C-alpha cells in the first residue's frame, strides 16, 4: 500500500458512497414530510407537520450503511483492480471510507433528527442507542454536561453505524470471493438456518434434554454484557467505554476476516446486459 | 519507464492449464504484440500481470519489485481489458475522473480531445454504450493514463475500420510523444503489424516465440510455382505447410530466404506476421 | 499547526471528554441479607423504616432521592394528576415497564432532580420490600413485621383496605399498604413522608 494509492482509493470511494447516501437521506426526509402532511390532512383537514418525528434515525443509518457497505465493496475492489491498486489497499480504504461516512451520517443524525423532531411538539428525540445505552436526558438529569452527552452519543452512533457497515462489507467479501454455486449455498444457509435450522435443532436437542433456547438466551445475555448494554448493567446507563471498545474490536475482527477472504480474490466484473 | 520480468508463471482453471511455466521479459519503451489463438492464455497472462487474477505459481517483478498485491509496482501499469471493471452505472466522464485519481499523470485534456475525435458521449453511462463505444471509452482511458506499461486486451473489439485506424494512429502518436511500453493483444494481426515492434506468441499456455518483428519476418518465406519444382526445392528444408492448386504449389518454408539459393522459376515472398503466426500455431 | 494534524488531536480529546462520569450503580443486596427487625413498640420513624426498606435490593435512605437509589433510575413517564401534583414513573430499563416505581416529589419542587426529596414512593412490583414484607404478603405477616397500623381504611375503596403507618414523632404518613379485602394479600406498598 502506498500513500497515493490509499488516498486515491479512499477519495473515489467516499465520493461514490456519500452521493448515494445524501440522495437516500434527502429522499427519506422529503418522503417523511410529505407523508406526515398528507396523513394530517386526511385526519383533520390541515396540512401540518404535527407528529413528525424521526426517532431511531441511527438505526436507519446503520441499516443504510449495512446495505451500502455491502453494495459498494465489489465495485471498489474492481475499480482498484482496474487502476493498479491491490486488494488490500482497496479493502482498507473501503473500511476507512465507510468509517468516514459513518461519522458524517452520525453527525447528520445528531443534528437533523432533533431539528426535525422539534418541528412538532409530539416529536421525540430518541435514538435506538439510547434504548441500549441510556437516554441523553437521563445523563443530563444526573448532572452530566449536555455537550459531553451529545459528543458521546455521536461517537457511539458513529461506531455502531460503522459496525453495521463492516457487517455488510464482510458479507460482500464472501460473495465476492465465492463462485456462483458457493454464493447460492451461502445465501441459502443465511436464510434457512435461522428459519428452519434453529427450530429443528431446538426440537431435536430438547428430546435429548438440552434446552437450546435457554442456552441461547444465556449466550445473548453475555454478549449484551460484553457490549456494556444498559439493561444487563443494572442501570439505565450503559457502559460506553466497554461498548465502544467492543464495537471497534468486532469491526477490526470483521475487517481482518474480510481481508483474508478478498486478498486472493479474482476481480469479478459486474455483468452488463447484452454482453 | 518500467521493465516487467515474468518468471515461471503457471495458472490453471480446474483441469484446464491456461499458462504453463511462462518466462518472459517485457522491456521498457517497446510496443509488444501478444498473439495467440483463442484460449491460448493471452488474457490470463495480462490479467495476472495486472493483479486481476492470481497465478498458481511463478513470480512477476516490475523494476525488480514483486508485483503481487504491491501498489508501488502495480501503479506503473494500466490494463484496458475486455471486461468492464467499473460500475456500469458510471458515466464515461466519471470513469475518466476516477482513473485520474489513481494515475497522477493522467491527461484529462487529452482524454476529452480523443472523446471528441471518436464522437464519444462522455455524459453517457457505460452500460448504455454499444460494445464498440465501450471499447473506445476504455481505449481513451488507457491512452490518457500515461502509465509506464499499458496493456490492451482486444482493443479493437467491436470497432469499425475507421475507428480501428484511428486507434492505431493515436497509439503511435502517443508512443512517440511519451514513450512507454504498450502490450497489445489482438486477433487482427495484419492490421496491428505496422504498430508492433516485438511479438510474443503464446500457444496452449506456453511461450512459443518472443522476437522482434523484423527478425520474425526473416524466419520464413513462401515459394510458389510448378508443383514439381517446388517439391524439388523444398526437399531437405523445413516446410511448415503447403497449398496446392492444380499443377501449382506454394510451400511455406522456415528459414531466411536471403541465405537460400532459390531458382528463378520460383516466386519467393516474405511471410507476413499473420501468415507466420498461423503456421507456427497450426503446426 | 496544520488542520490535518489538529483533527486527530481534537478527535482524541472529544473521545476522552465523552468518557466522562457515568452515574454509579449501587449494589443490590440479596434478599436473605436484607435487614429485618422486630417492629418498634411505639411505631416507626421515617428513618427507621427507610433502613429496613429495599427497592431492587437497594436499601432506601431518608429522605428518599433518586441519587440515593444509586442514580440508576431515569424518568420513564410523567403525568399531572387532577390535584396538580406530578407523578413520575421511574425505572432502570427504558425498553420495559416491568420493574418501575411511581414517585411524587416534595411539595413546591418545580422540577424533579436527582436530589429532590421524594414524598411518595410506591410500587406494584415485587421489587419493593419493607422489613421483609413484599407484594403478595399476607395481612397477618404485615402486622407481625410492621406492627399494628395507625389506621385501617376499609371504606374508601371497594376492593382494598389501606393500612396507614404514621411517624411516631412527626405524625406524618410514612407507609401505606393496600391489602385486598377478599384474600388479605398485599397489593401496593407506598413509602413516603407526607
């Protein structure tokens, strides 16, 4: 990896993601405004924005970055291969560009969501992260500086959205490497194991006296504890340092696995109809 | 300016041995013709050099640096491949801008000038272009990037005669104005013969020939005339192939015609690059 | 200093500021270790009652404040009642209303703060215990653990009787227990100082 190749990849990737993201977000905002106005008009004949709110915009952002992280990886790998850039550089810059966009998105969420919610009395300014790590108003209630509380949520929002992007990247890396048959098998496993495999395993193990549900519940409780989530913490306050560290660690592990998968992957161009 | 050393390169796709122990050096500032029949391994070789696929064994050094996953080495190369590696939804101008990010010496002005000459709509999306114009877009991108080594894999695919002529002319102009190594893989050998300085012939995944085109032209000749006279002359010589038409015969013979004592009754012709290629790869 | 070099420093500083004090959580004491004493002969004081009262295993203090509970509780809901007072529902988990308590703040408090004295503290869950008495306890057990109430109101409500305990010094109501008339089981425990 050279400074030039990394920078070039990174710039190209950020431009590609951010444009799509801005488009999507603007579309979502405009749609929300129009739908609320229409709904209010339908209810009481007034075109108002009462009830408008964008709670859990951080969750939506995480979902978007999951999709975009997955959607763009193949393109970034291929663009790198087309321009003398190694797989490692393409992947590392993809991770960096996704992190940058996550931070930008978290900033957008932190600023825009409260602004939109303030358009209406009934709008609520609450992120999904607040359900997990405690509400902003809870920390302010106990005397924490409002600026510090918001910075902390911005950081956690960035990390959680970035983690979602990394999950998308990991999936995309697997699909990039796998053959057509492998891709089909992988997809079937993802779809059918939770839907059928788990219930079948649960029933089968129950006959042998093993309660799979309670094992899984214990497992997920431990995961929640590892991520410092509030409701296993005995308080409305989650453990941010632990949560942030675990998110970063998980992202790094995913990035490493993705690198192992793509480092020797053949460039797979997108199909063009008619070719 | 860069030299590429290919050492003992092998690659198989399942049971198909695409490349077998290929060793080759691509010198700087030279126009190479990479020739071979369909499935010979030309595209495989170019893709491996450009890090698009990975060899099973062997090594590639660019200016002495191993090229595998090495940006310092790979940054000196650009490949215009048959397949489109950019997002199909990208516009032509966006593709140029993207390449300009990666290649510091990218000449955007030159790219736009060529686009005008070819009447290429730079605002069109790549997926909306015809096969020919997609090739043109990739050609322009390759010529404008000013990389040390540029690979063209079937550059004239889908191009009409006028555009093919334009490409050959522009490639020479580019080469003269900014010497680099061009490696052109093409099936239209006679058309490209005037462009190629050195020919590399791949047959069944192995390197068959790596010679200057001048030297190649003196590698064989044809003699035509009465069948009996031709047969007489051909005795004891390495005949690559023969064509018979009634009482007349043409024999394609390996060797330097200038060192032979050829009877006046026989007509002697130098072998074209294409003819020699056909005979070499047929035998 | 160039902006590019400043940015990582600013980011680190922001991260450090964000790892500020997080409200502490008090340890919850297991049921078998919670203090249970014989009821005083002349009745309880608010302080004595607080020492044998627990919510989510945390010993209450007098006066009761949110901070004294360990700063683990946030306000989930608030609603103004017809008499003008505001009732707050507090809990640890904003995703669930399973274990919560309702509180009213001291008279005159404009807004609830972590240090506002709570005048009423009541719960419908098993998480509250007073001298070993929890939701579902029998009325005889109530009398055994807490002594005879200062008054029993059988008439105000059809379904429940309200056992009231007063502070022996101030005469203020410090404990109200609702007992279902039909089966004699405790249904609501309300601590306070009003």
